C-alpha cells in the first residue's frame, strides 16, 4: 500500500505544539506548511472547486476539535422511525475523511468539509474519555475510531494509535477498536496493550478490492498485518461489509472466509460483522460521476425505510445465511452480528433478534472480558 503524502499541510495555531502535530511535521519535512487561525477560509475556498473531493484530499489539516469526540454510533433509529438492531457501539471522531478511494464510501456524500482533517488535541480526547468512563463505572464501552476516517491509514504520519492504545490499556470498562483497510500496524507491535485494543479489517474478495477499493491495502496485505497483530498478542476482528452481490459472489466470499481462517487462529478473532451494500440516491450519483467503471450503481437496489438503497431483502438474507454458515463451519463460537439491519432480517438469519442493544453488545465483547 502506498503511503499518503499531502501536497500541502495546514496547522491551526491552537494545536501547533501538540505531539500529534509534531509527529506529522517531523515526517513531512518537504511539504509546505501554512499556519491558520481556523478552517473557515479553507471551507469557503473549496466551495468554488469543481470537482472538489479529489483536490481537497491532497491537503491535510491539523486542527482542534471543538466539540465532543465521543458519541454513540448513529445506527439505531432512523428519522422515519424504522428500527435497526444496534450493537451498543460508540465512536471517537479523531479525524475526518480518508485519502483512500473506495467507490462506495458514504463519506463522499456525507461530509460538508472535504479536506482530510486530523484533530490534534489528543489530550482533550483522552480527558473526555476518562471522565465518561469514571462517570459510568458499571457500563462496558466498545469504542471504535473508524466512523469518519480509517483508523490507521494516517498512522505512519500521526502515531495517533500510540496514546490511544496506552490509555485504553489502563481502562477497566472499555475496549478500543481500530478498523482499517490499511496494513499500517508498525506503531502497534511493541505497545503494552493488555488486550484492550482490537485491530480489525474491512474485508471483501480480491475481485471487489481491486475494482472498488482503490488505494487500499490488498487482501493479502491486510491478512499479513492481522497475522503480525496476532503475534503481538492483539485480538483481531473482521468486517465483511459491504457485502456485494455479483455473479461469482458465492465462490469468492467462501474462498475469502477460508483464507481468513487458514491464516488467523479462530481463538484470536473477537468478532465478525456482516453488512450489505447500502447507499443514498446522492451517493449513487456520486459513484457514477467519480467511478464510471464501477458496477455498483447497476445493482438492483431498492429504497429502505431508513432512506438508504439496499439489495432486495431475500438477496440480503441469502448472503447472510450462506456466509454465516461458512463461518460457523470454521468455528461456531465466534460472535457474529449484522450491521444496520432490521429485526426481521436478523430473525431470518440468526433465528432470533437481540432483545436489546445491551444484550448484543455484551455478546460481542464477551471474549474480551
């Protein structure tokens, strides 16, 4: 995987002394740096660009996050009131946007600020988490950093993973998940993580990775990285999301699952999630424009209650049932859950839906506590 190198670097004065900022400056000595008071002028400038996204991704901004880093995963209830099964997950927004180019990435239609931003006030993040955990001593938190950015794609520049792993190693009621499509795990290997950090990879067959997940690590590189993390004592996880329906999907996904279990010991896998391809109408049009060779907008996608377009329910259920069976044949004990699916789909696939979010969350983290 080719490392990211921005063409320009902008640093808010409020974070110029941050260790995260210093890491980036040290590793990008040849990149022009401009100090700024805020990001407002950059946002205004980007409104006049066409196209906006590719150009903005070439600029990296180090800024102060002025709101809350920590929040619940926005997967439980839609604006129309349609209920999906939530796994009691929480997210940390330590950064925003991604330099990798997955054709189906929802960030293309979601973010109103197109630049890559790393929020360098890491100590504020850790303080917020410390307060939250202390105020909720009987709640166990499963927290990920991959909602608005890949968890590790910029780690060779920022080393953001280091203070996070070290912090979570000392927490009694929380576990951290890094979710990535990269193979950047070097910063993790010598840390005292105490198994409180799970490293996970989004996975698709090579056919999809090569055509739809541009600038990402290959599937072989991701599994190599997972092997090294296992050797370093980390629990790992995998996300088969988005599952994509195409002519040879059955053979390709079965082969992918077999390769995962050939290379990764089952007792090192903490969980596996499944999720079908989903997109808004706006994202579908963006894919057509930005990735004209993608076959994803050509699939038979229909509107769901939450406003997203998905495969017909029988197709989703079939894919989930097949993949669940292949995983269970490898090891029946690994927690498996479906992401952003309705209770009726859960019932068809798993024979029952969790009674509540807490129940599913506890099932997923049971191997870690």
